[in-house]
């Protein structure tokens, strides 16, 4: 069909993505790290194809709570960037006025059988963020895209070795499957800002670089934020005293079986952790009040997501507004471009603290060990560190990581500290060299 009143086809597609336009495969599987140009190239290629003949295109992902989660906006942006006035944009679909092509947007998880049936006439299905697609969704979708000549286009940033679509399609591709890896350096349009971010990450954390920017799956054993040996090393007593200001982290129980935990940290020395069960707000506030009077902490950072808000109000009312700070785990991180939320940022500060020199010290506590080593990390689509969901962790751990959350809270904001901890010897002495067993307990 001839295109009237439309600009000449001058959309540029990078070489590596040309098979999207020119080659015939049942599956076109592109994967790689951030900034590879996958999303843009898929969008541009589909827009080009849909101007050439009538196509029914489904843009799919695992979960789509609203059209905002989909590639709808990207397609709209590309239509306007290229000035493609043959496209008409509706609230939740896009159509080509000349060819009659149609783009729809769906989440797979919420499809009932009737909705799935409506996908049977699809010519091209684009699955974006395919690392999140479950085996179940794939098993339903694959036979649904059944029109002769239909294609399934897949774009993914790999999450781990067992990503279901990776295992099903790309691990061992058949002759009807094209698999291509693309990274930022393959993308001729990659903005300098992204290249700088990639370089910075390469210098500071090669493992993260391999995952975020080179598209490698997280290595087995590398899903953990904090390695066990780091915590074990921190359990070895090595600090005799610290004149750094005392910071208290207070994690307040959300449910009946959770514990309310206080963590006391002076710079490199986390002196003590104390947990309580079944306290009401006034009792927690009274404890905090006593600690303030006796120990003169510089700050108390407290989780005010749940019950904590009530405790915060009581303490504020008692005149401690200067000392207490409320923190929502779910709120925006201070470094929003690196962390998914405040919780991820605080936990990563614990990791950095544990691996910093001179060495740090934690009170010996097996529950704290379990808490700290249990948490899994991942990266969101912007490459920001994200922690495993609290509920998931609770299922695996059998409880909330209250003690580690209290420790993490002591890192909520930097507190001015110009003091050094005094280290015994060279900091490499074992506790046997220094303490008897009972001194190894949580005493200050
Ligand atoms: N055809 C293009 N024209 C102009 N800019 C482009 C084009 N393709 C890619 N880019 C630029 O490269 C950046 C990365 O591309 P894109 O978002 O498609 O990568 P990706 O492989 O989907 O990776 P991720 O979404 O994980 O970052 C875009 O934000 C855009 O700035
Ligand atoms: Mg993308």
C-alpha cells in the first residue's frame, strides 16, 4: 500500500535489530543489559511494519496494572519523535489510519480465558521485560499466538540463570528462534550519560556491572546482598571503644509475632541489639525515652510505616523532636537513581559498612546473622538496587528481619562523626585472643 501524506520512511534501525524487520522467525529473542536500545528498536520496528500492511500487534508483559506500565507511552513518544501522522492514538490502543493496523496492551497474569482468546488473531506479540514472565503465562500464551506467520518478539534483561523464557527459548534455540545479545556499546544511539553510568559501575562493582550493563544473569550465590563471611568477620571483637556519636535504629513490630528491636551503633561499632515482644506504643515510647535519658543518642531513626507512627508522635510530644527521625522503608531513596526505595538504600549502607576498612564490629547474634544473610537483591528496570519483598522474606525466614532492619535504620541519614574507633592490635585478632566466651555476649 502506498503511504500518502506521511513522511518518507527514514526511521533508522541499528544493524543488530534489522532482523526484526527483514527476517522471518517464529521467535525473535533480544536480551542484554541496560541501554542496549532494545525497547526503542522494537517500538520503531513495529511502527514501521504496521505502516506497511495491516497488522494486529499485542504488547504484552506479565503484569499491567494500568496502561502506564506498558510500552504505550514509548510508542506514542516514537510516533511523535518521527512525526508519524498516520497514527491515531486512543486512550488504550494505537491505530494506523492508512493500513488499519492496531496495537493493544495487555498484562498476561490477569488474562481470563476470553481475553486470551482475543489474542488468537495477533500477527506480532511483543513481550517486554520478559524476565518477569512466568512459565505459566508462557504456556498459555505460546499456543494462543497461532496465526500462520505470526511472530513473538521478546526483549529481556536477564534476571538469573533460570528465567523461564530464557530456559524455554534461548538456552537451546531451535532453527525458528533468533537469539541476539545487545549491550549499550552495540547501541549507536546510547546517550553519553548512560555510558558514564556504565563506566562508573564497572569501576566500583564488576559483578553489578556484568549484570546490569552486560546482561549477564546474577550469578548463583550472587542474589544475596550481604555475604555470610562479612558478618562473621564483623562478629570478631576488635574495637575497644568508640567516641563516635551513638545512633539508635528502632524497628517497631508490625504484627503480633514480630519483634520491636533497638540497635545501638557508634560509628564502626554496633554495640548492642535488644528485641522485645508484644509491646504497645506507650511501652515502646517509654523504652526509647529511657534510652534517650541514659545514653544520650544523637539520633533515633524509627520506622514509621506501621505502628511506629504512634510511637513517633508520643516521643515528639514529649519534646524529643530534635533526636527522633521517622523513616518510611518504602519512600523514595535519597539517591533515587541508585536505589529502588529507602529500605534498599539503608540495607546497602549496611553492606558497605561491613566491607569498609578499618573493620567494623557487630554484637554476636545468630538471628542477626540469619537476618542479614537472608535477603535477596535484584535490580529494577532502571538498574536500581531493590530488595526482596518483606512478605516473601518473611515466608522464607519464618519471621521478619527485625534486628537487621533496626541496624539498617541506623544508616537512614548520615550523622556527623569525626571520631575514630580504637582498634585492638591490627584489627585481626580473634575473640579468643581477647575475650572469654561470656564476654562475647551482647554486653557493652
Ligand atoms: N533509535 C534511537 N534513537 C534515539 N535514541 C535511541 C534510539 N535507540 C535507543 N536510543 C537511546 O538509547 C537509550 C537506551 O535504549 P533502550 O531504552 O531502548 O534500551 P534497552 O535495551 O531497552 O535497555 P533498558 O530499557 O534496560 O535500559 C534510550 O533511552 C535512548 O536514549
Ligand atoms: Mg528497555
